[in-house]
């Protein structure tokens, strides 16, 4: 008999995440992966980091396979969950071997911000992650939104309300009501903070040009400045006043989501009409049965049971509202463009003032 | 007296056909190397790793897209590289990125010594018969050095190699030929670098992601400082305190010629058209949001 006793020590629950801290390496890795896969959206990778007192420090990431190997029929199909899991475990083992942080803290997705929630893929995947580790997060990177000089990266978690409703898996109106689940509280966004190591800071300084003071601006320095193409040289791409690049795809996807929403509403309307018809028939049948029972009572006969309608009539099953909920949530997310439009209006006002002067 | 073949010095200039003319480095690679450098063991002067990427058909252009660390041990007498780890890691990488192949290796030291030559030849050598290629053969092997020594500036250099020296010592001798490189620069990379560069002057090295408006404000301030700088220079030239330069004058003229010349009426028309576009989008978005909100609430009525 072994002289060591195994104890089931309960794991200390870490507090919920309040903030996400990203290393510059992670940001650049995600951008590289998603850009290389563009325009194929749905690029997936894994996040590695550590959770300390409500701050999730995400230090690195690695790409996940997107198609099955050696299977012609499976080309362009998503890899099975098991294969992806095996790849993730193997990668984490390798990272551990070289002394890197190996806490698996979530996943990232390269997708359009106006369509990532429409299909259940995002919530199903994130549900699996959050079930295993409640502090897991999902990153969304939208390359099309990042093309005007401002990085579009967001960190999301499913809300406790959604997690509880998903546990039940009924997705009926009564279920959503009981969990107080609305399109606006399917996911919650977490604030993102960028953190750099000392060496990364040195690299960033070497990638940006030091501004030459006006007094020492020689001809050579001026020409060098004009010709330098360091990645951190300002190109003023965010002064772009054309709507097309930023909004066109978003509006297309928004209108697609609206069509899907109307389709879901149509299904719901059809169900309600069917239900109303069936209930009218039931009421008619009950009224008829009551009249029959009145006649039977007059003849001193036993009344017939009133709940026989349950055998005769079949009420249509209540529709699942998950798709409708997700599409609504997606539309709510896509229509929050106040910040973008205010920046755009500021640019227009600036152009007008510059022209006037 | 004629020299025996054993004493002949073999010098091979890298052929222009095989050596790359240009190397493009993904910024993520540099950040990854620096991250690896922070986990350097005390007995090693540097860390090394494998560079992965793509080559153009003629092999003249190499894009270094990603990399991974390879454990190694270095002493004054010998160097051991864990090629088994390299093999396993490369196969894992291929599953996620089948298009990326080994293009070379990196080290976090600017020194090029006999061990560098050994590792270079290890990466450039052909695979054993019947095994998958793990090196760059028959293509040139790129060696990327990043100087992470805090006492000197962070310097990045790329090399290709050519065998040099006495025939039986070819394994640990080669001439490293510096090769030009550029850092990948496109809108996606720029937006990422701008975001991660936000805390570079902050002692805490922490900063929140910028919103569109904050980014616009920063760019506007930078533009104003540039205009001020040029304005001061021009004023100094006019005053005679700075010498005039024709080339700078041409550059400035070129800049001014890019300013569009639009009539007042046309400008107002363009302006109001743009403004209406934005307002229509905002109106559409708000209407949709309200409609969806109402519909969702109605759906949940018992």
C-alpha cells in the first residue's frame, strides 16, 4: 500500500476577468495569420497566457489547422475538434519544453465584425472553452476594419445568462425569459490593454524614425525622411474620407443579417399563426364537448372528459430561438457605429475647415 | 614548390542565381525572436531558432513569415542543437501552415563564429535519403541575427552563406554574405504596429487600444508638428540662417502639387454628398437596431 494519501484539493476559483493584457508578439501573430488567410474568413488559433487576479495576460498564440490532411473529400472543411485538440496539446507540450508560458486561455478568430455572431459556430466554440475554463476568452480580429490605420481587435466572453441558457439547450421564449437573456447580453466585451517587454519597446523605437529637430534639419536628413519606409512612419491612412473601404462590406453583411432576421421572424410568425389555428380548433372542440356534456347531463349520463383534446390535437412545437437571438445580437453589434461615424464626421469637418481657410 | 591539395583554400562566391536578392521579414518574427530571447538560459550566450516562410519560384525573394525556438547547448568546445525538437515542431507547424517551409535560422547574437557556420551548414545540408526535408537544401539558407545585448543598439542583419576553407573542414566554415532585407509593411501591419507602439514612451509599458477618434487626434497632432517643422525650415532658408537646397524644394513642390484644386461649389457638393452618406448609414443602423430590439422583446412575450 502506498504511504501517500491522495487528497481531492478543491481548485481555487480565480475571479472573473476584468481586463485583458496583450503582448505585442500576440497582436502581430494574429495579424499575420489572418492577413495570410484573407479573404478566407474563419481563421482560428489558440491563445496562451496566464490569469492573475482578474487580469488575463495573453502572451502568445499559435495557429490551428484549418483543413484535414490527406483527405480529398475533406479539403476546405473544418478540421474535427479532436484533431485540433490533439494539435493544441502537442503545441503546448513543445512550448512547455522550451520554458514558455503554456496556459491555454482561449482562442482567436479572424472574421468580419458584422458576421461573426450570425452562425452558432462562435458561441458553440466559446461555450466549450468557457465550460472547461470560465475565464477563457475569444479574440476577434477584423482585417477589413483595420485597413485604415486603427487596429480592430476585440476580446469577448459569453455572459453567465447565455451560459446558463445554453446549459438547458431548449432556447424557447420561456427559457430565455427565465434566464433574462436578450440580444444585448449574449456576449460581453472586455477592455484590452497592450503591454510590451523592454526588448519589444526597443524594437518599436528602432522601427519608428526619430523626429529631427527643425534646427538640425539638413537637406540629407530631409531627403532620408522622405524616402524612409519604416513600418512605423506615419502614412496618415486614417485621414481617408472615402466611405467605401470601411463601410461597404459592413453594410452588405448588415443587410444579409437583416434578411436572415426577417426569415427567422417569418418562421416565428408562421408558428404563431399555426398555434392560433390549432388553439381555435381546440376551443371549438371544447365548446362542442361542453354542449355535448350539457345534453348528457340532461339525460343523466356521465359527462365526457374535457381533456381528450390532448389526444386528438397536436400543438406545434415551440421554435428554437437561438438563431434568432444570435442574428439579433449580431445586428445590435454591427449597428454600434457611432464611434466610427463621429471620427468620420470629424474628418469631414477638418477637410471643410482646411478648405475654407 | 607546388601546394598539395590539402592546403588549397576553397572560396566559392554565392552564385547570383541561387542567392536571394531580397528578404522580407514579417514583424511578428522579430517580436517572436525577442520573446524567445527573454527565456535565454544562463549558460548560453544566445538563443537560436528556425525561420519559416515562402520563396518565389526563382528563389530570388524570400519572405520570412514565422519562426520557432530550437533548444541548444553551447560551450567553448561544442554546440548541440536539438534537431529532433526542430523536426517535431516543423511537422506541427506544417499542419497549420502547409505553405511555409524552412528558409533558415536565427540567433540573438551579432557574432558569426565557427559554431554559427556549423549551425548554418546543418540547416543548409540535404535531408537523409527517405526522410522529409528539414533544411533549406537546395536553396540558400538565410541567417538572421538580432542583437539583443542591452549595451548596444538593437541591430537586425540577414546573411546567406558560401562554403570557404580547407576541404575537410567545410562542415564548420563558411563565409556569411550580408543580404539586404526589408520589414513587411502594409496597412494591416501598420495598424498593428501603431497599436503596440502606443506605450513605447510610457514607463509602465501599458496602453489601451486607441479608438478611431483617438487615432485621428494623434495623426492630426503629428501632421501639425510636421507642418511646423517644415515651416520653420522654410523660414530659416528665407532668413538666410539655413542654406537653401534644391532637392528639398522639389520635394516640397511635389507635396503642394498633390493638394487638389477644387472649385467652391464643387467642394460643397462633394462635402454634402459625403455627409449625407454618413448620416444615411447612421440612420439605417439606428433604425435597424431599434426595430430588432422591439422585435426581440415581442418574441419573448409569453
